[in-house]
């Protein structure tokens, strides 16, 4: 627990010293967010869980899933034509810091926001593979090990996706209340940028989780 707290301190240091200054200076969002995320993951996973093949398998699975989630986030923002200007804070950033890409800021937020749930899924999935291998040492081939671990992973996927969706719903609750007071039609509510961003954030995070489980399981096996 103490090492996990140290990991959080390191993570905030990476955000404050590297990520935010880079975005402020107009650096491209995806490379900057991925480098910052990789540095955070190295610190958090190895500090909290120790250096071992098990944690390295979880780290590799997380990094691969994070890269796929970043590509999905970029594609989703482009296809949905999200500008990020529906939020007051982003408008203030655009007004005072014209060189900052608001879309890039939105994209970086998508990537950083997926770190926690991806780390949760991958580290527990790698641990499940290791425990199963210890129990059936010498009597369980790789295919059976993968299949057994995926049974655990499927349940974990479902519960974690619910967590992601409920967190997004909670964050968007004030927006929903205001829209309800305005008596806006449901279609207009769902397609408004502020609400659409939360839907896309949830979908991208969920797809990243679904991909993370088999990827991490395969690496761990």
C-alpha cells in the first residue's frame, strides 16, 4: 500500500513535469500521452507489485492495450467531430493559450483516463495465470491455461465495464439534470458534444478493457 502511494506521487510528477508542459507548448497529444502513460505504468506497476515476470507480463499487456485505446480514441474523436469546446475549462484554455490543441487535450484525457482500469484488469489477469500455473504445474498445457484464465477474465471484463460506465454516468449527471430541466429531446441529449464525449470515453475504455484481457493472458501464458 505504501509503495502504491509512492507510485501515485510519481504519476502526478510525470503529469506535472512532463505531460502538462508538453501539451502547453503544443506538442502532439498521442505521442506525449503515450510516453507519459508508459512512464506512469512502469512506476505504478513495479512499485506496487514488485519486479517479476508476472508484473512484466501485465505491463506489456497494458502498454499494448493502451496503444490500441489511443488509436481508437483518435478515430472516435475524428469520426464524431468532437472539439472539446463544450466544456468551460477548455474554452478558457483556448482563450488564454492559443497554441494548445483542445482536441489534443481531449485525446490525452481519454488516454490518461484509461490507465487505472487497464492496470487493474491486466495485473489481476496476469496474477490469475500465475496462480493457475502453480496449481497445475506440469499437468496443464498452454491452451488449457489460457482457456481457464480467460474464464476469470470474462467475469472481470463485465464487472469493470460496469464500473467504467457508472463512473461516466456519475460525471455527466449535472449535464443530464440541466438538459432535463430544458426538456430537450433524448436524441438531442445523446448527440450533444458534452454527453457524446462521455459515451465515447466509455466505449473506448470498454473496448480497451476487452482487448487487454486476452492480450495480457496470452503474454502471461
